[in-house]
C-alpha cells in the first residue's frame, strides 16, 4: 500500500536510515570487534551488548527500507483544499455534542494523534476524504456511531503543527 508523506518527512526517514547504516552500525561493529578481542565471549557483557544493539539496528534498517519503498512524496500545499485532502486541516462539529474538533491529515509516519495530526489511513480520515464544507458524514466506532459536519477546511503546513520532530539524537539505538 502506498503511503503519502511530505518531502520533509521523507527526508527525515532517509536521514535516519543513512545515519543508522553509515554511522551507528559501523561504530557498534567496531565496539563489538574490540570487545571480542578482550577474550572469552561467553562472559563478555560489552560483546553481548554490542551484538544486541546491532540486532536492533538491523531490525530498524529493515523496517525503514521496507517503509521507504511504500512512501510517495506529496506536496500538500499544491493540493486543492476546498475538499478534504492530504494535508488538510479540518474543523468538524460533532452533531451530537456540538463540540468542535480540529484534525490535520498526514501520513502515518508523520502522525501525532495527541496533537490532532491523524493518519491518511485512519477511519475518520477515510470518512472525510473528498468532503466539502457543510457536508455531513457518519462514522461507526466500536461502541457507537458518530455524525459530524465539516465546518472549515484549510491548509496549514504539517511541520508547523508537529510537536515531535526527530533529530539525530532520536535515531540512536540504546
């Protein structure tokens, strides 16, 4: 399944992949080799720690490589936001409670549910896609059905809303 992502999100994934592959893995391989030279591997904590760390790095590299193959860079600023689309920020009214909710649609890699950045694959998103201001829609939740009206659709860059942007320090596997 193709996964949309912004250019900035894609660049961060590539940066993490390259850091793990070109910097961290060679460093940990060296640590493992140095620890192995200390003698008996069966009781060598440094050797086993480095070996375990390499396993985690390889798992993450495998995951990122698989993810990269599925990603499609989409520039949400170039999309029409007169209807709900990737990158749209949507204000909804819960028709039962009259409470307003605001969500921004992004790729799953960039989502932060706690900050109302929801995945393109989320059921709520799927129910909203293509809808316009004034449209009502229903969504079935595990415990109930909800009905919403779209109050506003606008474009706000996803990375202006994100609270958790990975840095090189976040790429390190401990």
